[in-house]
């Protein structure tokens, strides 16, 4: 077993040579000597032409996303974003979590977009693909700089993360919240640290994530919790406990997805569970297939994230119970899109 990593095998995939920075330090949740990996993480500078991506999928509740990083050191074994790494010439397995593309000009691109007379404010999701608070952000502070641009131009932003590093930027996020310009979606997929270490090896601990939720809500930040994904046979029994504790800590709503293993992720996940949880392999893979009409994945809009069939219906029923019991007043968070227009026209000076 490759400890401290999600993917367990190196896929054959050719890629170009880039100038790389090698990072050999290890994170606090990998501090035990027997849990470190010899696979070092490299960071590759890139300079894209655009930073905001339109999201055409009808079952994704955001129209635009922004990703400062491609690839993610968190190494979550189920991550749908793994497939996108192949577009850059890397594999969706270990490359995805150990070769991170850094968008060096992200801040300049965002500011140029906000200055454009053609741009009309609409909430932009940060981490639509990979986590904007993955470990390297502590050093590079690209996400922090981007948030300053959102604040400067009074533009709404939604943040999705599973890292407690977001609390570093609480000063900016609080100011954004004072204008109703920010919402945070915290991913909490399990309350079991043992499960977290296997499924999401380089993420913040569960204790830290719960503390992060409490701190955000205590400071008036509208925060929702995502159990995404729910993997039947691994964390599907934790829906009600997660809902109960996160509700008590101030979460405003509960979201979820049912795991789907699209593209290369099917083989990567199968290799992982064969190596890490061999006794659960047949059961878990069978339950996942039962959610997707006999396959590990269903790409049909409307069903791909929710699943179908008896196993998926049981998950839906648990979510419905959890929402009725712990989130009876759940409502969508609506952010302010008017202030950006007023900023560009100079009308804010009137207030």
C-alpha cells in the first residue's frame, strides 16, 4: 500500500517536461513515520489565458467556476476531477495528486475580467474542480489574493473546501459576508478519522473540519455542509450523524452526491479498494453499480450525481429524514450580484 496517497498504482501516461519545484515536506496528518510516501509532490507553473470557466452542466448549481490549481494533493480517491488531469498530459492516478499545476497569473486574469464592461456579476464557484485550499495554498496564497479581488470589486463568490486553511482568510471572508458576497460549502463526508485517512488521505482531519465549521458560523459566514460523495458500504451509514453534529455547529443546509466512478476513476478506485479494503471490495463495488444501472458510472444528467434504484433511494430517504430533522428551515443562499455593477458605475460612492 502506498501510504499517504489515494491512488495505489502508477498509470502509464506520457507527459511533457516542465520546470518544477519539488516539495519534500510532509503534512501534519502524515506525521507518523510509517505513513509517509516516497512520492514527492511537484508544482508546475502555468500561465493560462483565462481563469473563469463556464459550467454548462444543467445539474450543477453554478454557472461559472474558478480553479487556481489543477490537480489536488488531497488525493481523495473518488474525486471526479482526476479525469481532467489527462487533458494536461498526466495520468488521473498518482499524477493527479503529486503533479500540481499552479496558475501563476490567476489574480491578474480575474481582475481583468471584473474590469471588463461586458462582465455581469454572477456567483463564481471557487474549487469547481480542485480544492482552492489544498496544502500548497498555505505557501502561495493565490486563493487569498483572489478573495481580495472579489472584495475589491464587490463580486459574489462561493467557496468549496475540505481544508481548515480557509480560517487563515477569515478577515477577508468576514468582510465579504458583510456585503452578502460569500458562501462556504464545507465537505464533511465522514466522522470517522480512520475512514478519512483512507479515502481522503491528505485532507484536514475531521476534528479540524468540525472546528472550521463552528468558527465560520460563529463569525456569521453562511456555511453549508456537503456529504459528497456518499459511498454505499463506506460512509452511507453516517448521513444522520453527520447531519446532526453539523447542524448543531451552525450549518445552514445539507447537500450530497452519490459516488460515481466515471472515466479513469473506475479503475483507480477498484485498484485502491483491492489494496486498502479487500474484504469490502465486492460489496462496495456491487452497491455502487446498483446505484448506476449496473455500472460504476452513469453520465446521464439528473441521475449521474443522485443515482437511481433501491440503494440510491435508501440514501435519498436518509437525506430527506436528515433535512427534516436537523435542517427544517433549509433554504438556498442568495448572494448579492448588484454591488459589482454599482462598483463599476461608481454608484457605491453615493453610499
